[in-house]
């Protein structure tokens, strides 16, 4: 059904079998929410109503409460695109970060200790917005896992945010290992932080999280896996046109 293209709705279907004898009873109703496409973004994780995943159990500021995250590849470009939808960004808090993080060994070409890339939005103490990408490395000392630490690499021109809460991050593939069709971006997840200081502005300590889309560190072991399969920057099929009935001849 190529007409079911509203990500704010959940579509329901029933299956029936028809043969020369007749029609079967319908099966139980199946929910099939539309999750987008690779051109505008496939939704990888959507947080439950009420945001039980938040440390504040649904009382986090709307500007930092993640509704969903998505990934895609705009056609006619050589970019990756990530989207984070928070509840509202008509007011942008200062000293805050909105991050999308994914697993990639290509990060080690920048930092031998890194196993993840991040892309995201940041505000300074004045609320000025910038967009950047970089690596995330988590040091291990003995048997103790350290704090995930960001190392910025560069800016992300072409990225933007809207007051409705949509943050769009445009990342050149060449900047993050040049993933090819069939490659996987693993454990894609969203994270928000606020109250950054000069000491914490590049740390992703779990106690600093305002909201997140993962349940455990190795998110690919969960369901859904939150893994994005690279397909290439190809055009997406549009909705099927409605056939025009031919006039009857008299």
C-alpha cells in the first residue's frame, strides 16, 4: 500500500485468502506503522508514550525529549542524513547537546580508541546553535569502563532545526568512512544532554543524559535492532497514481 505514508499514523491490515470456493475469515488485525523511506529518513527508534526511558520519567523539557530518530540518504547527493525529532524546539536551551551516535570501526582512522561516530547539534551559554560531527571513545582502565568522550572533527553545513522539534543532520559519507551499499551503521541511537560546563561539554556520561533511545549499551541486541543498512543515494518510489477510468463508448 503506497498510499499509507503518514508517520504520525498507525495503519492496520487484515489478510484474507480467496479461491474458487470462496473467501476465508480475516486474520487478527496487524499494526503496520509507516516508518518513512531512505530519501526522507527511516525511523529507527521511536520512544514510548510518556517517555518511561527518561531518568525524569516523562518530565524532561520538551526541547530535550526525543520522540524518534531516523536515518536516510538524500538522493542525488553523497551524504548520510540523520533526523532527531524532539517534542518542541520553539525555545532552545543553552549549554545543551542533541546527539545521534552509531557504531563504526571507521572511527578508528581518527582515533584508535574510538568505535563510534556522532553527529549533532549544540548550544553554547548564549543559546547559539552549531552543528558538528566527531568520534566517541570509551576508555577501559583495568576492568572499569570509562566515560564515553566526544572528539569533534568538523562542522556540518547544511544541517538545521525547526521549531516543531525536527533536527536534520547532513553528514558527508566521505567524512565517516565512506560507507557503501550493504554496509551497516550499527546501534544508531539518540541522546540529549543539558547543563554542559567546560569540563562536561564533550562527555557522554550516562548520569548526564536527559533522554535517550536505547535500553542498553549494545543496542543491536535489542528489538528493533536500530541498525541502518546503507542503500545508496537513490530515488525512492512515489505513490502509485490513481487510475483514471476510461469513458464508455456508446
